[in-house]
C-alpha cells in the first residue's frame, strides 16, 4: 500500500518548491572555476580586451540613464543661478582672459624666437601637440585604484597613452579606451609613474602615485638631494607622453631619517584631480616623427627610439611592474 | 515558472545595477553599499529556485565590467557569497529580523573579504578599515527596506 503510494509520487513531477537543480556546492565549484579562469585570462592574456570594449559600448545607454539625475540637478542649478553671480563670474573671466591674452602675446613672440633659434642651430622642431577637450563622466568605482572615466573615446581618436591635463596641471594618463569613453588613471594611482623635473634646478626624477592619499612620492633620491618644501615639479618631457613643462605637483613634505639613505619626499598634485570636470586629452603626434627624422638618416635610430617607444610601452609597464625603474634616469 | 516573478527579479537587478552606475564620488563612494549584492541576497532568500549562484555570478560579471577591474573578481566574490546564502537559505527564512540582519552583514563581509584577497594578490594595498564601511551601510539599507515593509521571509513579519 505504502509502496504503491510512493510509486505514485515518483510518477508526478516534483513541486516547484523542491526543484532545485544541481546542488549549491556543484554550482559553487563550477562558477568559481569559471571566475578563476576569467581572472587568469584577463590578467595574463589580451583576449578579453575587445570583448570588454563591446560590452562597455552596450552598457553606455545605461550609464547615460544613471548620469541623467545628477546632470539634471546641475542643469537646474545653473538655470536658477542668480544674475548677480553670473555678472561677477563674467567679470572675473574677462579679467582672466585679458591676463591670458597678454601672456599669449609674449608666448607667441617667444615661440617665434625659439623657432628662429632652433633653425639657427639646425635642431629639430619642437613637437606640436594636438588636444581634445573632454568631460569627466564619473569617478572610477574600484576603491583600490584612482581612475576617472572621460566622455571621449575611440570614436574621437583617443588612444591609450595620451596625457590628461586640466587648467592647473597634469592629472593623469589614458590607460584604456572604449568606443565612446576612456579610462584615465590619475597620477595619484599607485601604478602610474610620471617623469618630472624640479623647476628650480632642473633635477630630473620619477614621481610615483601614492595610491591611498591624494599624493605623489619621489622615491630613490639621496638624503642630501637639493629639493626643498614648496618646489614645483613639472613634466620633463623626455618620456614622449607628457608635453614638457606642465605643472605636476608641489613638494609638501621632506623626511630624512638617519636609518635610510633615501629621502622620503611627498608631493601634492597641482592639478585639480578631484575638482574639475573639464579636462584636456593631449597627444604627441608620432606619425610626423619618422618623416622628419628620415631626412637625416644618420640620426634615424637615435631620434626615434627614445621618443617613439614609450607611448606604447609605458602604460603596460607601469601597471605590471611599477618598481622596475628604481632610479631616476639622467 | 513564475513569469511575473522572474521579470520582477531581473527588473530589480537592473535597477540595482543602475544605482551602482550613479556617479558616486569622494566620501559617498566609500559609503556606497553594494546594491546589486543586496538585491541578489534578497532574491536568494525569497526565491532560490529562480535566482541562484549562476545569477550571482552573472551579476558579478556586470559589476566587474562597471568597475573596470579584471574580469572575474566580483564574479568570484558574488559566487562565494551566494553559495553561503543558498546553503543556509532554509534556516535563513526562519530567522527573525535581527538574526537575519547579522547574517546579511556576514554575507556582505564575505564578499568584501574575498574581493580584498583577490585584489591584494593582484598587487593592491589594503585601504584601511573604511574599506568595510559599505557592508555596514548595506545592512542599514536592508534594515530600512525591512522597516518600509519589504518581506524578507523573516518570521517576525509573518506573525
């Protein structure tokens, strides 16, 4: 009797409440293995880059939807901003424009003079950088890295490796490009290194992002190095990524301990890493280079190697082995 | 099976994902709870036959895409968390509000610790104890949701 009842039950389909499919542990093993395989593939091989680009492009509409509320908020804020404030701002901007005009006039005469002198010395012409104005869409969501996402991508001819600059200084470098946006690693990120020069005495060094605070480190400089508090660090321009002479950071603290041969130098970035929305993506043209140096075949190799290689290599290198360059190149 | 319920699961996951995509910055980024994981835990408790470890894995993959990190990190963290949620799902339904809250906190911490281990293996630095704040805010969000009448299968609400 009981047996027949059991038999009857087996015939029926199990109710939905009991239908659970494979056990939780089996699922855990399967999906963990899949995740680990993905991690290994993505971190060591380059197969998933194009897939990621396509997926981010699909994600873009969602991102626009998510950004809409804050944009609407700022737009309405602008709409209701007072007449008085606008007038004030207008006056300030006019004054600033006047100052900039004067500076520009001097700059153009200086540029002419520089060109002329370079011609006299028969030296190569300084490179003219092209730049694209972008806007920060949002801050990177990974708390372990310092990144921002900018609304200019491959469709605007942005390439990984370009320098990103705002009105007050360098803020980072493009490390990944998507069709409509690109990822900028800030100079305060631990994996980013930037070749700098002390403005006061021309000393060259490499600054590394600190990672946790919004500061930069200048490691591997001897304890008796000629760097003072308040020194301005500018890009040295020898890397072929950052245009020379842009402000990077100011030295805020120097610690010299007797037990270490190196000074511990902490700098604060001058660029508004967290403040500004508009940024400039600057690219140094590398297409013109072979053409200009092809005219002088004897210097062909010497000229191309240091300038052409770094734009492609440095982003990868700085991410995989940030400490591979233990001393400043001289 | 339950087309309406399945639809509401995916709709809520999509909403949680959009919450994740909001332009968080500065301190709010440090406080931001893991919306997607909270929604997944909710559905794992309520409807384990519709939302299971696989759903969590897929959601983790989407989070990986949104954070721009290496593929598979969040996926692994969510998978392990989902496993622990599903393992004790039958008991979890019977817990009262406070017990459930502690268990959810534990689950959120499991996901964060897994992620931390993966990141540290990848060469990142430990960010200090503020790293665990999203778990606390996540639990608070859970509590608020329960207070506003979300039935998480707790016994107290049914009685």
